[in-house]
C-alpha cells in the first residue's frame, strides 16, 4: 500500500532546502511506493488530515505547526534549530532515522493536548492556553475553578494552563518547572500574581478547568 508522507520545512532554517531534499532522497531510496506532500511551514494550512508519517524539518516551532495541522499522524522532527525539545533528530541522523522507520524500529509516543472554549470560539492547543489582558497598565481579576470547585481568585496579569508537553515553553519561563512530556497533567500558573497561595497548581488532565475573568 502506498505510504502518504507529509514533509513540512522551514524556509528560515533550511533556505536552500539542503536537508529537505536529503530527506526526500532518503525516503525515495528506502520506500518503493510513496506519495510525498511537501509544504513550507508558512503555507501549511490546518488540513486536519491523516498521513502515514509527517516530517518537520526546522525547529520546535515548525514541529508545533505540523502538530496543529494533522490528526492521528506520527510526527518526526528533524532539528535545524538551536535546541530541539520536540524536534529530536539531528540533521546528521536523517539517513539513519529513515532506515529505522523503514525497518519498523521505532516507537510512537502519544501526547496530551488541551482544548479550550470561550463564549464565542474554541480550539485545541499543543503547548498551552493563555488568558491575557488587553490593558498593559491594569491587572485583571481571575476566578479559577477545577471540576466546578473554586480554587482561588487572583489579581494578576493573566494565567497559563500548560500541558506537560508544553511545560518547557511559557510555563518554564514563568516557573522553571519542567514536567515529563508523557505525564497526564495540566499545570496552571497565574502570571505576576500578588497571591502567594501557590506559584503553580498541577492537576490531572481529566479535570475540567474554568477560568472566569471578573470585572475589576
């Protein structure tokens, strides 16, 4: 059966497509019947389609764009950035990685995403959902509920609800706390709060979180 493979590359990280072309060459050498769909990251739409594999050629930002754009698809990240938390295969390992995939010598790790809704819209996030403020000079008042129970009310600059997968992003900048990406948790962190009840709250990812932004 023909394998359908998505390759998404970053023009900033691979301007001459040196590593993208190397990846395509290795895939064609190792698989006799494949269909390759090649996209530059800025041209990647939220197609929400399934592929046999999706390759991200760039940095963690490219990887996240691919994760937002596909469903039920293993994503392989080729790291052309500085440090790859998500894109973990170095450019020198492209041939080795394709060979391992051909021989089924790999494992698939599942990650927990987070879904958020407001009164008017909604969406799914890989890293985190952030509640911010419109006026830079003013704080906001936030009431936090977990499983319909009031946890606390905060006067702060906002709140970040992070997945374990996204704990190395905005959450780390706020708390320096990093979770194992497989952990079934969410991390809730108020931003610049004057309340010292907790710097972060870790809850099970099956819990329901409700955030009410209150009038000052």
